[in-house]
C-alpha cells in the first residue's frame, strides 16, 4: 500500500519536526541579562531624551535658523532656515533652506497645521513639540527640568557601571571583540544575530555604539547646552570658541540631537529584527531567553 | 506559559506602549496648562540659578570680542519705536529734556540728564547679546557703570534689587510698560552698564535710546531698553505681576543665565 507508506513517511517527518521544535522550546533557558538599576535607568533615559527632543524643537521654533560662528549676524548667511512664504492669494507654503538651497516642505517644516487645523508659520510641526503650541517659556521649563534629570540619571549610570563593573564586563570591547569587528559588520549587514551563549553579551559594534553614545554624544550634548548659557560662558571667557563660537555651539547641539535620534532609530530597528519580544522582555524583567541548555556550556 | 497567554501578554504590552506614547504627547499640553505642573518644572531653572551662583565667581567676566567680530547691523528686537507720546516728545528733541530718575531705597534720590550720565565712570565693551529665542549679535557698548551710580545714590541697608522702569508699552493700547529687575550682585558687576552709545554712536531708538541696561551674563530680555527710572527695592512682589519683569510675568524665569 504505497499510499499508506507515504502517509507514514510524512507522519514521521512531522513527528521529527515536532520533537525538534519541542527540544528547542525546552532548550531555551532564561538568562538574567539586565540588572534592575540598568533597566530603570534605561527607561528613564528613553523618557527624558524623548521630552528633551520635543521641548527642544519647541525652543528651536522660537528662532528656526542655524548659524556658524560667534554670532548670528556676522555677514554670513545662516546654514539652515525654516520659513513660510505667502503667495498673492495669501496661501502659506513651508520652505526649508539648507546651505542656500530651498526645498518646499509645506505641512512638515516651515509651515504646518497648528492645533486648530490652520496652516501656520512654524519650524517643526506641533505634533513634534512639547508643548504643542508655540510657547517658549513653557518649553524652556520642560527642557531644563528634564535636562537636570538626564544629568542625574547619566551620573548615576556611570557611577553604577563602574562600581558594578558593568562598564568593564559588558561595555568595553575585548581584544577578541576588536579583532572580529569586520565579521560583526558583515553579520549586521546580513541581519545575523548572535545565538546561544554569544547572545548573553553585547556584540562589538553594539558595545562601541553604546560607548560613543554614553561617553561622547550625550556629554557633548550637555556641554553644548551649557555653552549656550551666557552665564556659563563667563566661567572661562571664550571657551565656547573651542567649538567655533556660541552659534556653532547651538548648531552642534541641534545636530547631536538628531544624531541621537538616528541612534535610537537604529537601536529600535535592531531590537525589532533580533527578537522583539525577547528584547523588550529582557529590558523589563531582566530575563533574556537563549537557545541551548545552560548545563552543556 | 501557554502560547495563548503569551499572545495576550504581548497584546497588552503593545497596547500599553501605544497608550503610553499617546498619553505622553497629549498629556504634555494638558500638564503645561495646569496650575501645578509648571511650578514643578520650574524647579529645573531654580536649580540652574542656585548651581550657577555656586560655581561662577561673582566677578566672572562675560567674553569680550575684537572689533572684527562686530555684527554689521545690531538687530532690533521687540519694540523698535515705543508707542508712547511722552517718549516720542523726548525723542523728537534728541532727549535733551530726558532725566533718569533714581529713587527708592537710597539716601540721595537723583534725576540725571544724559550729559550728567556721561560724567559717571564709564566702561566700553564689545560683547555678545544672546536672545532667549536663540540668536546672538555682537555690539560695542559704552555706558555709565551702574555700580558707580548706585554708590553715588547711597543704597540703604535693605536695598536688594534694582527695578528698571521703561518707556515702551507692551500692550497695543499703550499700557503695560516694560520693566525688569536685577539683584545687587549683578548691579555691581563691572560689565553692568547703562549704555548710551552703540558702536561709537548715540544709542539708536530701535536699540533702546537714550539708555538701556547691559547685563552681559544673562539673556537679552533682562536688558531693559528705553530706561526712564530706577527704583531700589527690597522686594518686587508688589510691582506689576509680581515676578520682577514684563516677561517674567508671562512665565519666563527671573534669572536668565541660560
């Protein structure tokens, strides 16, 4: 009975598959990857950066232009301007000027609908700012309150990371890490992610990115924020000229903010493609599920 | 944990995340309009004030610039011609009848003409003006040192603040005159001057003629233009909105070091 035989073969395959799946399921074990302080500080950092970005864009909207140099009026045109043009019929259009080139960006940059639904002149749209309305005094309150929280959270993170050896164990790349940068780069391009025991640790590109964000971008961001303060500039008169002057400092602050947005976008993308629920769970409960059996390692 | 439970948990988590982000966005506007939350947020700027006063030396000097850094045009912001008949009469006569009144908690109240102000110890400085909006301009200012003026007026022991009363109305109907206030630490700072010259010319009307404050370690809104009268007080809570300045009454911080 050939038919019967075929069915038996299929059944056998299916049964083997099921056994394999079960084995895999059984052989996934939870690994405690993120201690509680790291989890708390991670989510605080995410919330603070989110509010700082959106309140910062409201502050930017008070004068939606960027310059290079010590002042805004030094004979050179601005690097970037967001503005609204009005035609003969009184219709507004949003224009973004970058290095002298105009781009029409109606609805998003230069002119966008305000909270009442009318097209109005504003740099970034109301859904990207805190508060929604153009309200500089209030945006500054949000920004400086959460800037202090970010600084406190950052200092707590660095202190904890050094004291608990999180920095030395998890973030600083090993010699082996550094030698495998090329392979890690290719793995990332192929969306291949470490499995088994290797998934316990950050990969080398991940480590280097976190180090750049924590020890370069965020401190630079805060320093450029302080550089905009006329009082802090008097601490050592002229120190802002190391960064090409106060208006350059403001421009760098803006560029670093969007570099951090780029980091978050890549971070979220990697979270999404490397097991989204496993990743999110591990940053909430601390436990990350890893394929394999812990006792066989 | 069964798959079903797993899915429910995931669904719940996804809904929680979506709800939280929407809640944050909508909530921020409502929180801004509440009476209590802006006060909590204000702790940030209060902390900044305390920290800056702690770490900055009292006489720390604002940066000064060489002449090539001067802005070709010194930008006018806010009022460029006060809508005030008394002021316009003074301006039409080249401020020949102008007198700066100095009163309040002083032993010797004064009324000083521009010619008399020019006899006070002066200072000339090329400094950067930073507006709260984000732009900066560099100008050369010459003016009477406020500290020297206050010494002549002889402060009473309880003098704590200098209040600047200005000629520019902030409301369309000509009411709500601009005013500002600073503390004595700033008033006696060597770079704090009542400027009567900008870029070697008498101060133009658009930049605050005949007299404006320069307070180089704070933002532009502190630097009152069209100054008519100084009042030395121990407390400004009974003046106008009670926050020590026109913009402060609109919700801006009294200390504008950031």
